[in-house]
């Protein structure tokens, strides 16, 4: 007899984006005439080609793999030094942060890392999660058995929910109970909000006072336009003692289909065993990665390193400018249509209040049917996401302009 992990049964049937895909398929089958004009602003998937510097690095690394003298087999488990050193220099030292190359562990995705980190963390941890939230943080805790069942509202027993609303500018208040693990993501997916240094400092103080760990997702840091917004939790004094950071090449350099990311685990960061002894998490994460992963491929790590060349940096900046130009067009169109709009200024996501408090899946269907545009319903990101929808700015300029036109033409 074989048994399943019954914790999976607690999850809602589908992950958000497959459910959107199902509804979109239904729509295109029922409306073949409109299918050709469908524009996707749902999942935050990049649309523009990889930067030229990345393509050149990929080509040359592939050539190396075709020559016995320069061929490479297994990559070093935690990543090639050339990439880890480039990350440490450009993403951390250049902004005054003290992160060494060997604290950076290269992977194939921030989604996988933010899910897999639970392997090294105890099941007795109390988990704090923002609401709305990138669904991966919550679903992976449910899968790991860290929660009870969901109630009728969809809230899982045992989770400390941190509501993010327009009243707190989508940055959660510090809870009045202790949490052991806190998931924070800024610039935020899905709300597009940013957290200031003072706001993050309050979380670092709370984490240090409670012996908790902040799991900080900074996948969208490259989209920050305001000079004084922090790009990393490690810009905050004391964060090395209480935080792990996830970063990705997906959204800045267009690697969603190419796959490269990294996680920063400071060497001094510890958590306790049941007897109260401290253990370094860097060693545990290294052990986990070495056991379950054989490394991101050499050509992909070379491609990621090319992001940090002078040409690569300029090309990435152009990509960010392109998507943030789209975000501006979409924000303005939604505002002109009389909608209440958040985000979109330091992040590629625009978070919009549904008109008259309409349910977000109703608005999803309305926008799909009337404008042939795919958005993401806020309810898919959690209970507090109800009453909102998300528009992704990842698109061509022509599509962003067309979506703006269609939003303007709709009867909201
Ligand atoms: C999103 O649309 O929320 C993101 O694309 C999901 C992801 O990065 O995995």
C-alpha cells in the first residue's frame, strides 16, 4: 500500500495560474474570433528578448561545452565562483552591504528556493505570511504540514496572517504575537508596494527580539525607481543575524525560461534545535542543496554573470525602463477609467481596486470577456486580495498601449 501526503488535500484544487489558464482556454475555445486579439497581463512572465550580453555569453559557453579542453561536467554545488563573486560585488558591495561570495548560493529559481528552504527549518515554527501573498510561501507550508485545514474564508489554521491593505500601504504592521518565520517580499508581488528602510528596520528589530528569521524575497528589486528604497534586507543593520534573501535573474534580465537565481544565507545566521542549541543555517542549506540539486548549468551561470558586465547592466536597465514605461501607461489608463490604483511605480505590478467592491474573479471574467485581456484576480493571492486585481506590466509596448485603450473603453 502506498500513501499520499494528505496535506496536499488541504490545498485549493489548482494553483492560481493554472486556474487562470483553464478559464482563458475556455474563453478562447468559445470565442475563436477574439482569441487572436487576446492580451495576457496575468502571470508576471517577461516578454522581451534576453539582453545581447547574455546571448553572447550563452553562445560562447555552449562552444566551450563542445570542446574537450573547455568542457565542464557537474557545476560546483553552490555555484561557480565567477558568478558568486560578481553578485557579491555588484548587488551587495556596490550598495555598501557586507555579503561575501560564499554566502551566495546559486540555484535555478527563487520560487524553488523559497519553497525548498522549508527543508532546513523545523515544523514547529510559527509562520507569518502577508495577505495577499505570492501563493508559493503559503502553499509550500500547507504541503509541509505546517498548517491545519483552511476555514470557509480560505484562511489556514496555524498561520499568522499579516493583512496588507491600502490602509497600511500594503506593508504589514508588526504582529503582537511572536512568529518564528516571516515571509516578506518587497517590491511586493502582488501589490507592487515597496517597504522603506524604517519599515524593514522595524521587522529586523522584531525578528531579533523574537529569535525569528525573515525570509525576504527581493526578486523585483531591480524595478525600484526611488533612490532611497532598500533593494535588499541586508541594507538594514542587524539583518545578517535574522534574514535569508532570495533573488532572481527572471524579472530583471528575462530569465523566466532560462532559470537562474540565488539565495543569500549569512554565515552567522543560526536557528535552534529542540534542545535549544544553535546551528548555522548556511551549512544546512549547503547540505540540502548538495544533496538534492546538481547545480545550475555552466552556460546559464555564464549567462547570468554577463548581466553584471557594463553592457549587460545597460541592457538590463533598458529592459526595466521598458517594463516600467508599460506600468506607467497602464496605471494612467486605469486611473483615467476611474479606478483606484496602487503600485506600478517601483514594481512591474499594478494593483487595482475592483469597482464597487465587485468580487475579483467577476472582474477577471468581465475583463476577459469584454476586453480580451487576462488579469489576475486579487482573491487568488489570499483573502485580503479580494476586492482587487493585478495587471502585469510585462508585455510589449504595443500590447500595453492596446490594453490601456481597452481598459479606457470598458464600462466599469
Ligand atoms: C507572478 O505572476 O506572480 C509571478 O510570475 C509568479 C512567479 O514569479 O513565479
